[in-house]
């Protein structure tokens, strides 16, 4: 064993031995040679094991873990449980099992926790099941996570432990959230909130409100998400938890990013990165790198984005976080595709697909198929792209994910359009339009109507095309989109001109001209002027012919 450095993460051996109520001098009096040997091994691990200063976090606490294993072999369950609850000298000051969770050593926790399950009382079992569920969820083992948290809740109900029931409900909500079942997650978070209110515990209230916020965010209800996160921040500031405060800021960063508020998102992610690094939260650090990569990706700084995504992936691999690795691979795929490195992009997407299928992570499996479709589409491999999008579409239907369904129908509509498969393209755009209308996604609805108009125009079905363009125009007017309105008036002007409907064409071009003028787009104003002059001449000639 290495004795060159003193381990600062683990408390002094004397303190650990005192917590275990283990007197070194009494070991020699143990009658059983086998037991005496194991207790001596525990003593050696606690007093003689000193890892190097640059060793990993796991190596820092190896002496404690080995001692725990030996205590379990001795069936010294009470001592083993005390060891698992030893408070460490880390920035977060957490107990051993909680610290392993913060560090992201989920695989190790899945190995340690079951040794104590059913060995002490039911309340202890509920705590073990809580830890097992969280670790399994983090590893993407969702069925196991659900099972553990359901068992945890059953014990809580049996013993009337309301706080533990609330924790179980919240954890079940997290797992259903990861599975993309947001309505179910929202219901569980609401039940958790009701219990938290009845108990009047701010920490519990904070967790429940944070869960609600994450569900609202994933459902695209950004205003509600921000409202919940800000309320959660107020609660956290009351009981002074700066680490959780930083996590909430990061979650707010996700909402800001979705709203296009890039600067606010960047500051939130950077703050969380620094906090995660300071407390040794490797999983949190990885997520922060991924989020910062998203910022650079949005700014078209693809090389920088890739660098951050690869850091995220490396950490996920290091701590055995397969779900995190799959998420990072999705981002890596996007960056490689943006850099037009399609072989690497395809490889990353296929890796992501394999992991998500092994984990049963339907949400990210859908994303992986979508990534593959995007890559094939960029290379004009339309048949492969269509098959990938159809696979993603099937999963999105199972998940009742309307936003993804709308996007995928739009993508398929475009690919069928490129193949000049007009009926299929029309069907896909109609599906996208109907879904968008149901969600009140006016941008997506108008886009689909515009595309439908263009297809019918190509098919020389002018009256149908004009009807779709007017429907799209109505939506653009409703949402106050001047550029969109101007573009549609210009298109309508051209269609009317081709149909020799001069008066209607003049009216449309004048409407477009007025909007271009309001937006200061003088080149387009001049273009409208030229067309209007031509139309006026054409109208004059027509009138003279009638005379």
C-alpha cells in the first residue's frame, strides 16, 4: 500500500474507528481466525492506506469502501451502515454514499447499496432504495429505478413516513421525465408538492417545485418553468444552499437558451461549471461542458463546441454514466455534421443509437434516429434519411411528443418534395400543419402552409396554392411577423401576375412594398417599384385593348 501522502478527503482513522466503535487492541482477542483476519484488514485499510494527492476521488476513499466490503462479509451490518454514513472532508461535506453520488460513481453505488438491503430496519431499507433508484436512473437503467422508488414509496406508506414518500414521488417523477412521460412526471411532482406543503419543509418544497419547473421546460412552457425556478431560488436562498442555487441557475440557463437569450444562458452555465469543479461534481461538470458547447454551436463556433462536447463525453465515460455519454454523443454528432465531417458524425450517431437502445431510453433513441436522418439528408441520401426519420417518428408517436412529430413530418415532407413525390410530401406537410395548429405553434403552422402552397403552385393548382398562402399570411399577421408577411405578399403578387390577375397582383406587391419600406429594406422596395411599374403598363395596355 502507498504511504507517501496523507489522504485529506477521509477523516482521521481515529475518528472513523470511533464511529465504528472498533477498538484496535481488541482485535487480537477475537476467537475466530477468519473474523480476526477481516477486522485486521479493516484496520489496515483505515490506518495504513494513504493514496497519492493526485489520485482519483474513488482512490481517495478506497480504504473506506474496502472496509465496508469486509464489514458486510462479517455481517456487521450496523458498523457497515455507519461507515456508509461517515462524513467526508470534501467541499460539500457529504457522507460517503452521497459523496460517491456527487462524484458520479453510480456503478459503485449499485454494487454497494444492495449489501445492506434487508439487513437492518425498514426505514434504512427506504434510504437504500432511494440511493439505488437515483444511481440506476443516472445510469439509464429506468425500469430498475422505477422498481426501487416504488418499493421505497411502499415502505413510506406502510410506516406513514410522509417525507420519504415525498422523496420517492419526486424520484419517480425524475425517472418518468427521463422516459419522456412528462404528464406522468408532472402528476408525481404535484403529489410531492402537496406533501411538502403539508409538512412545511422548504427543502422538500424546493425539490418539488424544481421538478415541476423541469417538466414545464420540457413541455415548452417556458414562462411557467422560469416562474417555478425563480420560486425555487427564493426558497433555496432562505435555507442557504449555494450549490443547489448554482444548479438552479444552470436549469434557468436551459430555459434562457431555449428562448434564444444566449448571453444569460452562457453566464448561468459558466457559473455552474465553476461550482461543479469546486465541489468535484464530475457529472455536473460534464453537463456544464455540454451546455456551454450548445452555446458555441448556436454561435456557429463548431470547433469550440466539439471541444466542449468531447470533454462532456470523456467525463461520462470516466464515471460510467451511459445516459450522459449518449447525450454527449448526440451533441458530438451535431458538431461533426456542422463541420461537414459526415463519417465521424454518422459514427457518433450510431454509437448514441446503440447506447440508447441498450438503456431503453426512448427519448434519446428518437434523437439518435433524427440525427442519422439529418446526416443522410445533408449528403442527399434521401432513402436512408427517410427510413431514419420514420423510425424517429414511430418513437415520437409512442411518446406522444407533438413537437418532435411536427418537426419530423416537416423533414419528411421536404425529402419527399426533393424526390418529387408530391402526394407523400403533401400528406407530411398536412400532418405537420395539423399538429402545429393543435399546439398553437404558429411558426411551424405557417411554415407548413407555405410549403403546401409551394407544392400546389408547382402542380399548377393555383387556386389551392393561393388559399394556402393566404392562410400562412393570416398567421404571420396574427403574430406580427413583418418579414414573413412581406415575403408572402411578394409570392402572392407573383402568382397573381402569372395568372394575369393584374389588380390583385398590384395590391399584393403594394402590401409587400409598404412592409419592406417599414423595415428599411430599400433594395426590395425598388424591386417592388419595378414590378409595379411593369404591372401598371400591362394594366394600361389591357384597358386600351378593352376600349
